[in-house]
């Protein structure tokens, strides 16, 4: 009588060893990311997965690749656990996203194995190339998901971090993976023979050691050079007051809580102004913290007569025969839009300085299925209360701020915490604040390397800027979880890649100031109120990342795809 399938599964010693390696690696890779944040372990965490690359697969392909996917699935379920927090419906997104991200582990093992066995590349080359290709693909596909990259674990090591202005965050991931790959053979020898002298007698280990040492030292020397050659700024630092109100998400979305939210942030702002002897050049409130919202009406939208009668005085409507209907419609639209702006102008005027604030905007237009388009905006007002610039978020979060096909099937929104979806903006933010050139991003946009690269290149072509980048975000949906840490880490890498200081106003944290070298100069608390008075010093250096962007990571993708296609053509199978 044959034993049960589960019994046969675990009596297969080869498969048991493979499974132990896969799940050990998954656990180690979880530990190096927040909330555990054992960043020093990152240099060894991939080793169990790398061991699977070096060994000849003794299990059936279905069992082996399925087991790898399961290990990846559990890893991502734990790593992005915070995705389930906003709403019961987002738990489904958490599971689906984890299932999708899990596919990159078998892809990594398989493609690296092909590079070793078909192209005869060493592990220290195959592993980082395949890993970078996988990280780059998940940063490109389906809007991009760039949290929890391997290189992000090293954000504290400022010297190593500087290489990101050449190859991006994935470049740091590659360095970590190269070092991890170089340790596989020494660890195997130590575990099997327990003789250190064997390491010095192995030509391959010695050769790999010299190669890795050379690469690592080059990156460190480059980092020291970049840190030592920070140029003197051509303009003075931008003194900024960051306001972190820590408003619960439920309160923010309460239509009756506008006054409470506004009053809370206003009190914090005035307290921050009193704590400093000099007036800041700029005050920043986080994403959507001005709850009244803006209104814009399409000229093609015809307003009902009752609204015109309500909004326009008798003197405005006097002599209707002398006033065309078009003129009345235009006058009414103007008054409706101005009415929404007036409270903002009053607050800005009372602060006596520039004010950048996150606000929703409704655009009433007959071209929208629902009659209205909604935007997530940032508005810059000067000390006189005049609107200087308005920015609409250009990269709404998939399933977080919009749902594909929801305009065609509006009932999809009943399955989510979103009442409606957001429309993407089309125009970058470029403004001058106290003689400094400022650009702005909202929320998750700082997690997208190519988005920030494109923005900075555009700004520098237009006016030579920006000197500073502002990020307005509200991560209150995630209740102080490790999502806050991952979001901040992504911003640190963006600052290095484009050599532009970033100031962050985050509702629940982390409000922060990051210089062009990726140094965290100031950071607010987690889920607490705070005001941070910071000075953002322009950097302005050009970087190779700005010039060629994802060229080097793209080469890794091309290599990985090429070896895969060659395998399919020659063998016609994945096994």
C-alpha cells in the first residue's frame, strides 16, 4: 500500500531540503524589511534562494515551481500585510497582489538557473542580473509596485546609497545580491567540510572574492566622492514648515468634519509659526487635508436656472434682456468657483506666507459619465491669498484611487471604500517660491522612479529647476503600519537618483526633510501630531540616472527575456 500523498511529499528528502531553503529564504527576506527591519541581514538573506539556483533540481517541476510560488506568496502576504487595513474589500487586493508578486520568485530562480546552465555565467553575475530584472519588471508592470526592494534595506548606509544616482534603487539591490551570491560557495564548504583553509584553496571562491571586493570598493569610493563634492547652493535654503495633524481616516471622510479638520491643522500651523522667530518661506499641509474642496465647471456645462437665481443677485440679473444667457452662465460659474476659493485665500492671507495644501477638486463636465470628474490636487497660494499654481495628481493608485472600467460599470465602486474614482492630472507642477524653484508630487508618486525622473527632467528643461521637491501624502489608511517606513524609504532613494531635496508633509507620518544625498535630516513621529521647521538646501547636480534612467536595469530585463526565449525555442518547455 502506497503512503498518502502528503507522506510521500515529505519523505522525499530532496524536495524537503528545497522546501526548507525556499521558506527559510522567504522568512529571512521578510525580516530585513519593516516592521522587523533587520537590514544588516540583507547581505545573507537571499542565500537560501541562491542555493536553489546552484543545485540541480531533483524534484518534479510542478512540485518545485509550485513550492517556490507558495514561499513567495507567504513572503508577500507578510511583507505587505498593511494593504488589508483600509477596508475589508482591500483584503482581496492584498491577496491578489501577493499572488502576483509571488510569481517573481520562481521567475528569478528559473532565469538565473538558465544563465548559469545555458550561458555558463557565474552565480555572482546571473543572480544580480535576474534579480534586478524581476525588480524592474514589478516596477513597470500594472502601474508599478516598488516597495520592499532589496536595496531599500540599506537606506541608512548613505555612502553606499550614492550609487543610486547611476543605476537607481535596483543598483543597490544588485550590489547586495552580488555579495550574497559570493557567499554561497563558502557557506556550502563550511557546512560540508567545516574547514576554513578550504576556502583559500578554492580558485573559484578566491576569484569571486576579488571581483566582489573590487565592485564593492568601487561603489564605496564613488559614494565618498559624491558626498565630498556636494556643490555650494546657488540660492539660500527654502525654510519650510511641515504640518502633521494625524487625522484619522474616518474623520477625514466625514462630510460634517470639515471644520474640525481645518481647525486642528490651523491650530498646529499657528503653533509652529509661534515656535520659530522667523516666518517660513512655505507652509505645507498634507494630501487632502483641506476638506472643503475646489470646484471647476466646464464652460460647456449648462447650469440650471435655480442655481443662477440663487448665486446671482438681482443687480447681476437685472436687465436680463441686455445680458446674454452665455454671459449669465459664465458669471455664475465664476462665482461658484470663487466661493470655494475664498476660505483658502483667507487662511493663506492670515499666515502671511506661501501655503501649499492638499485639496480635492470637482470638475463638473458633461463629458464625464457621472457628470463630475474628481482630482486629488495640491494648491499653492501666496501671502495675499492668490492661487499661484494647482497640481492634479498624475499617477492615481490602482484600486486605491481608481478602478479600471469603473466608469463603464459604476457598481464596482460599491465593492470598495471609494465613492468615486480619481482622474489623472496631465500637467506637472512648476512654481517659484521665495526665489526657489519648486515642484510637487502627491502620495505614492515618490515610489515610482521613472515618474520622478521624468518630472525632474521636464522641470530642468523648462526653468533649470527644481531646487526642491515637495511631497504631500496621507497614509492614514494604513494606521501607522510598516507602509509608512516603506514610503519614506522610497522617497530617500528618489532624492539620490535625481539629486533633489525632498520635503514631505504626511498626515500620520512620516513628515520629513531629505537632502540630495539621501540623508534624513528631520523626521516626524508615527501617528502623532507634529510641526517640523526645516531648511531644504538645493543640490541641482545632474546624474547618470537622469540621463539614461532605467537603461542598465532594462539591459538586465533584455538579458533575462533573451535567455528565456532561447530556452523556449530550443526546448519548447519550461522544465
